């Protein structure tokens, strides 16, 4: 392995958790934009500047026990989740055969993290996240070497979207639709992104994981399905990087 390739892999690995923290900032502020958008970070509760020692992904959250150094307020759980997801994406990117493929993997994982965190907090799928996934799914389709493979990805997304739209209209919760239109669009885009081989396991994990968690915790309530879908898609895409690689 050349020095340049090793440096690129280390950069992607280190970039992951910091990028995940930045994505979490957008998710916490949604539907507004975070302030400041660039420059030195500030506490979202009291506005005090965040010192560098308190901005180390995951480590600072663990050492401070989930509390802010400036005002003692609780740090939203979206931050450690985003940083952990970014770290996982950075690791998958570093393990990719080529830096360009690794950058692609990290970009997709960060998009999925943003969508997941917004849905976890607000039970809504952000339009900008769907737009980014649409571009990434289109690139994944275009990167396939054969027309049959391209059509398979496209058909997977269409079938999933149609199935979930049917389910959305049939299943209601307390007189309201249990699934939102955003969930339907999301599952369609993810179906095209992960391909037909991984679509069924992705949906199965997204459906069963929250049910299992609620059973263990002995709690019930609405499920942020987009969160679980995005996390499952990110897991499978990271484990099968060839599905993300430009052919």
C-alpha cells in the first residue's frame, strides 16, 4: 500500500465522526438551519462557544456524561448517534479498495444518518435528505455494468414504494395513517440504492428491530420507521461495498 493511499484511508476514517457530528447539528436544528452554519461551534442551549476539548466526537460526550460543559444542559442523543454512525461510515470507507469508493460510501452513510436522525427526533423525512438519496440512487443505477442490473435496481425501488404505499393506505393507527408519504419515498429510494439482493433483509430488520426493542423495554408507541430503514440500509451498504462502487 502506497503512502498516499494509506493517508487517504486514514483521512476518511478520521473524517467520519467529525462529519457525523456536523450532520447531527443539521438534524437537531431541522427544519431550520443551524447557526452559525460555518465557523466556531456554539452551544445550542446557551450560545456559548464550544471549546476544542469538548468537541472530540464520542469521547467528549462520554467524559461529560452527556452534559454540556458550558451550561450543564443535556446533549441531544442525536449527537453521539451521528458521531457513531459517522465513525462506522468512516471505517467502512477506509476499508474500501479505492479512496474514491470510500468517499462515496462515506457520503451515502452521512446522508442516511441525517435522514435517520431527523426522523428519530421529528417523525418526518427531510426533503433535502430525499433529494440527496435520489441523486445517490441514480448514480448507483447508472454505475451498473448492464441494462438488466440497472432495471433490477429500478424495479426494486418501484416495487417497494408500491408495496409500502398500499400498506400506508390499508394500515391506520388511531384513525390516522401509520406510514407517511416520506416513508414510501424513502423505502423506494433505498430499494434502488441497495439493490434487490439486500432489499428484503433491509426491510425485515427495519420492521423487526423496533418491535424487539419495544418488547425488551416493555414500551409501546409510534416508531420512527425512517430511522430504522436508514440504519439498516447503511449497515448493508457498508458490508457490501461493491454495491456502492462505480463499475
